[in-house]
C-alpha cells in the first residue's frame, strides 16, 4: 500500500477525471500484487489449485482495513466488492461449467461482475418485495424487471450480472422460497444500462447503475443454485461482505482521524493551535475510542463467521447486523469531526474527507437501512430472553424471599 499504491493515488484520480478508467497502470499493480501472493485474500475456502492466498475472515479483516484507506485499492488485490461476494457465491454454488465460464476469470482478475438486487419501486431491504421476475420457458430463463444502484455495472470489464429475481410461478404464501439467482451476461440482448446514478452527487466511475431487463433470455443452465433458493443464497452472501465493508470503513476512519490530528497541530485559531482547544481534543478522543470499539466488534464478527457450523447462525446474523450499523454511524461521526477541524477545505475534493462522508451516509442504506439491522439485533435479544424465561428469578428480592432467606447446608 505505502510503497506502490499511495504514490499512484494522484495519477488514479487524474486518469478518472480524464475519463481514462480503469487507469492503464492498474493492471501492472495487479500483476505485482498477484506475484507477491497478495491476491484473493478474502476467500477462506480458496482451493490449492486456485490463485491467491487463503485467509480466514479474522486474518483478512486487518488487510481490508488497510485497503480501505484508498477506495480503489481493493481491486489491485482482487478483493473488491461486489466481486468478492459474487466469487463466494460461485465458489459455493456454481456448476463445473459455471465455474469455468465465470468463477475462473473472476479469480484471475480478468473480468468484473455486479450483483443486481435493489429495485427502484420497492423497499429492497425486504427481498420478498422484489418485482423483477424470472420464468422458465423450455430450455431458457426469461427475465423482466428494473434494478438500480447496482455497483460495478459501469466498469468496462463488467461481464456478468448476478440477478436476484422473483420466480414467476412462486407461491405467494411461501415468500422465502420464491426467488432465484440467474447468471446474466452483461451484454445479453435486453440488458440496458440506463444510467450511472451519482450518490449524493458523487460519481463513481465503476457505477451505481440503473439497469433495465427487457425479456432477457439466457440458457436454463445459467440458474445459480436451485430454483427457489435465491433468498437463502443472498443471505449467505452478506456476512463476510459486511465484515469487508466495515473494516474498509474503519480504515477510512483511521485516516480521517490522523488527518484531523495533524490539521489540529498545524492550524491556529484565537491565538493557539486547534490541538490545544478543549473541544477539538474531545473530538479526537471520542473518535479514537469509537474506532477501537468498532474494530473489536467487527473482529469478533469475523471470528464468529470463521466458526462455521459451530456458531449459532442466528447469533452470527445479529452480530453481522450490529457491525453494519455501528460502522456506518461511526464513519459519519468521525469524518464529520475531521471535516469540522479542516474547515472549508474539508468540504472540498482536496482531501478524501468529503468522499468518505458520502460513503458513510450511503452505508446507512446499502445492505439494508439502519432500522432493519436494529430489528435483527433486537429479535436476537428477545429470542434469548424467551428461551431463558424464569432463569433470572434469583436476581429479584420479594418481601417473601426477605422473610425466609435460604439456609446454607
């Protein structure tokens, strides 16, 4: 990161502003990373015959934090979203032909992909609402619908859309077995990239795209996993990806705090450095404490994911929901304080702070809004309380208990 990527940061931004995306030097950096074994680090189930270095979620987490300081860094190590989640899906559920056609090029870094779930006309935090449909027609699957805020779809190397659809023949009463995932070539007839949607006026070169699917027809063997298994597969995809997101967020928060501290030492107001102002010291201290708290929570979630079948799946889901909530809120607080220390410069593109703040605000909606994750955590607490009803009676002291305390025998 320090020796090879940071020196190219200004060149990366200059190339993107000039419309030269991805920058030509990116492939050289990717080749260097792969030669050093810094490749596909995110996949605990990576096989010996597949390129890269296999790490656990816990081992990978600090590396995701380091990559997070530069938003374009993860692609250098083939550890970028949404491809990480798509590679995990293909690794777990792809047929041999799907592995050859899609997983191998993704693991090699020769193509990009997108995960198409969110839709403009429904609350996509509840996937049972999805309106994009897939129907079986002979030896083909036919898709109709509209997706939006689909990350990575504008990348020139995006060749695959993993589309979550509602089955046209689904039983309305069985909302969790009525969805399927379909592997759709990005250049298939009927796939239309309508626009690259800016996020809070921030334009991402890889895209957060609106995609129209008009009678898209693909062979039946493009079904990923089983018919009706899409909902469960989507849930399985989220855990590690959220750890990656959260650790990248923590990396950005660490950078924001460091920038704020150095700015506070250099800037003077009302006769003394900002670093000597009591409120600025409090901001720095609060940020340090909150970052360290969040990091420990995320690392614990990563460790739980590594336990596999030995872990309580519901407890893991609640923990993953918690880190998603904590990281997004953390980013907004820490970066907002740093922007305040920088003053007007913090609002400009001269520092990464404005882009970091934008990303933090978007995180509070991506992969589900804060409220959905709070509900998940609350449900886990209530489940544990129901299972343990009556076990806390000894903590109460009623008048009857005080009159007749137990005797030691």
